[in-house]
C-alpha cells in the first residue's frame, strides 16, 4: 500500500481510501502496524477536528434507529458524519451485535456519511486502539461529526468515553420506576441521557423515566467541565424524529462551552496521555508474556497455585520479585 497516496486521498475525503486505511489499522500483522503508524503520523498535522460523540445503550434501545435519524439530520444540515462501532460481543463470540450491514441503510447511502461496522475477533484493548486510530482517520478525512457507538455491556463504555468529546447514554422507557440497572459509573460518564421511544403508547413512560434520570443526575456531583444544567436527561423519538434538533443543540452548547473554557483541549490532552500509557502498558505485558522463560515460570507458578501449594497472592508476589530481579 502506498502510504503517501492513501494519505492524500484521505485528506481529500475519499471514503474508499478511508475504508482501506481502517482495514490497515485493524490488521495485527507487523508490517501493517508499521504502515498504520506511518499513515497516522502523516495525517496528524492536518489539524482537522471532528466532534466525537460516544453513544452507548443496550441492544434494543434504538441505537441504530437513532444514529440513522440523527445522522440524516446532520447530513441535511451539510455536515459530514462518520459512524464507528466498538462491539465487545464480537470479541467473545465472533458474531457482532453492531456489525450488521443492514443497519442504518439510508444513512449508509448518503455520500456525506461513512459507516464502519465493528471489526470481528479481537480483544477489547485491540478494539480500542483500532477505534482510536479510525477516529483519527475520519478526522483527517474531514468529517465534522464522528459517532462512536457501543452496546452497554462490559468495559466498552469506558473505552468509548475515553475516545469521545461528548458521551451520550441512550435508554428506553422503563416499565416500572426502577433506574434500569444502569450502573452509577456509566451515569457519571454521561453528558446527556436520551430516553428514546418517546412516542405513542410509550410516551408517558418515557417522560417518567426521563424525570427519574434527571433526578438521579442532579444527585451527582457537578463537574467542573460542565455548564449549568449538565449533565441532563431528555426524551427523543428516533422513529418520529422528535427531540433530535434539541438534542443536537444541547450537544453544541456543551461543545461550545467546553471549548471556550479550555475543557475541550484539556480533555483531549488527558485522553491522549491515557492512551499513550495504556498502549505502553499493553505492549510491556505482551513483550513480557511472550518471553518463553516467563511463560514457563507463569505456567509452573499457576500450576502450583492450582494445586494449593501457594496462595495466588504470594505466588504473584514471588513472580514479580523474580521479574524485577530479571531471573
Ligand atoms: P439497537 O439494538 O439499540 O440498535 O436498536 P434498534 O435501532 O435496532 O431498535 C430496536 C427496536 O426499537 C426496533 O424495533 C426499532 O424500530 C424500535 N425503535 C427504535 N427507535 C424507536 C423510537 O423512537 N420509538 C419506537 N416506538 N420504537 C423505536
């Protein structure tokens, strides 16, 4: 692959070149990694920034319907929209909740949009890196908005929150008055909670759920990176296109406020540092555990622990001492 040629095409907004480049960053082959890093370095200086919106929600809340409606609305406003997915299910089963090609059919036909299904068969750390690099490529390609979607299971929300400027939690109306088992940590990451399906028979339930979450959000500590009134909960109907304009206006309010108060740059700087450290940590772990001597020692110690001859903690302490002593 000619890296300077593909970099040029990406900068010109060529979606096929972008798709090829994302395939390159998804590859784990060593020569592809070298090329992917070279490409990212070439594109880094472009200075283009998209609004990165993380969107999380359990299967069935209406993520694809929302992204299609919301994306089409943005496209109609003349904005270029990219959609990427972080799908932890593909790591486990090889099947994907988010990768289905038939999702967002209308949006995918828009020349101003770019949709990339999640890659299959890789661990979450790998997915995070691939998504991070794909976000960078979309920015270099001049997209105005990059939507990063994930299902609300496992650690994937944290990964997405660490990749985005705004984090949106999408919910469906609850049957009762329970807070749908949404973990506190995820609520704390959310900048805006959107209760979807506020239409027809579900409208009243959606309003109740929204009020419950608005109350729960008020109990959270106010964050310095937020203007008054944030984080906030709102109702939308992705199906009937209700509330989408308002939701977009709120996202822009948050973006503008953070940009003018320095929080935007700080957040991105903190994220970059986080990803650098994460990458080094993972690389170190890989390098260590790939060494035959260390693998053998891990295996032997693991067996001793399994036989009950050592406690897990004392075995780990011993292992770390040996490592520190370069045994
Ligand atoms: P995802 O799994 O989160 O991507 O959810 P989907 O977008 O596939 O939607 C799941 C189901 O909810 C589908 O049957 C949609 O038609 C329905 N749905 C999505 N958005 C709305 C909405 O705003 N109102 C109503 N009533 N149904 C919706």
